């Protein structure tokens, strides 16, 4: 009997054991190629002979380059296109796009405006589909973030992560991961920009320790990790309203001082210094943002390996 296709759409859909296996594979692969030129293939190039198609409906630096570099290190190839250049951009159904690409490549990564389109692509695809960010979630980013935390502070289980700011796609994927990997997640966001209530309900049902409030000081108290993200995500149109509502949620040094003395700071980037975070924090000694950005590459290689059934 054939195995089900391994889509990587959202962290809540995966088993905790799969997420753990991906993180451990990423650590092993990263350690095994320490000091190597970035273009050299891994000793275990599990994407050899495979091609990844990447479709972008939105801008990207890290996701685009890290998936491309990841496939090269895994011995595979990529084909990249902006959605506007595809017939998809002229109204060809996403289901037909899925059926065609399934005949030509081995996996699809899509960065989409609407999460539903990621799901529709996967439903009609006979090859793995990876969510490279939608309006609802950003699972690949959160795998890189968890990898970064574990590299610097050990296992995430039992740790307290504080997410301060917009209850957006980044916040959602942290909520999805919390019950799977056993960390506590404190969220502070303004009422207007609260996290998705379905995500919170699911996490509660899965016995996740996820606490949402509108108090940033309460959220970061004794946290091991403080996280924020842009106040205006790609596709958001209410720029001024967001800046007004989110101003009290800026991560600055006095806020960081309420977290544990060895707390670290994460931001998926791109950042808006002086808005969601001050220069002193994002460029300060507690910030892990460059390791976090690099870890997009390492985490994604293991996500790809999992999709290809090599983990
Ligand atoms: N963090 C992240 O996904 O960055 P890009 O938008 O540059 O891909
Ligand atoms: N929340 C941001 C993340 C960018 C990587 C956005 O969706 O634009």
C-alpha cells in the first residue's frame, strides 16, 4: 500500500515525534557540515534526483534563498517562479496547477496570500506541499526558531516563550507547536490584533500551556525567550491603526529585563527597528536573529528530508 503524501502545511497537523525528529536531524546535519563551503553537498544528500518547485505570491529573501540553498546541499534542484508569472496569476485553478506540477517535480513550496490556497494545492497534489508562509501561519520559520532556542538554551520542553505583538501567522505557528513540544507560550497582543481563537482552542484541547493576554509585562515575566514580529505583515492594509494599537507592545530593554537574566530574543525578520523592537534589543547581546536566519536553511533541509520520507 502506498504511504500518504507528507505535506508540511501546519505544525498542528504533525505528530510531536515528527517535529522532534526534524529538529534532531537538523542539528545532526548542521554539525556534520561545520566549516564546509555552503555550496558543498551533504554527506547524505537525500534530495538527489529530486526537484522542488517554489511558488511565491509574496516577497521573500530568507525563504527563497534558504530553500534553494537547502535543495543544493541535499543534492537536489529547484525551479522558482513568482505566482504572477504562472497561469495561476491569470486565473488557472490552483488544483490544475497542483496536478501539472505533480507530474514534473517532486515537491512544491508555496508562499501564498490565502492559507486556503495552500490547502487546496495540497489536496490536489500527489507530491508533498510545503507552506512557506501564508496569512495564517509560517511553520518553517518556527522550526528554525525552535532549533535556535535549543542550540542556545537546550530542550524547549518546560521553557517559557513570550510572544509580544501582533497575533499573526508567526504567533499562530508558535501556538501550533506549543502542545506538540511541551513549552509554555505567553502571548501579549492588543485586543484588536489578538491570536486566532481556533488556534487557541485547539492548543487548549491538546493540553497546551498557551496563555493569551494584553499585558506584555506579565507575558515576559520570567520568560526564557522573548519573540516579536512586524506589526504590519505582507497583505495588511490597516498600517496606521496597527501602529497605534501595537505601540505599547514594543520590545525594549526594560521589557527584556523582566524576562530571565539569560533570556534570548528572536525575530523572524524583516524587522522594523523602532517599531516592534528597539535597536538596543535586536542588535544587543541577547539577540539571536542571525543564527535564527541561518537556521532557516538547516531546519528546511530536514523538513524536506521528512517530506521525502528520509526521516
Ligand atoms: N522570515 C522570513 O520568512 O523571511 P522572508 O520573508 O525574507 O522569506
Ligand atoms: N508576519 C510577517 C512575517 C514575514 C516573514 C508577514 O507575514 O509579513
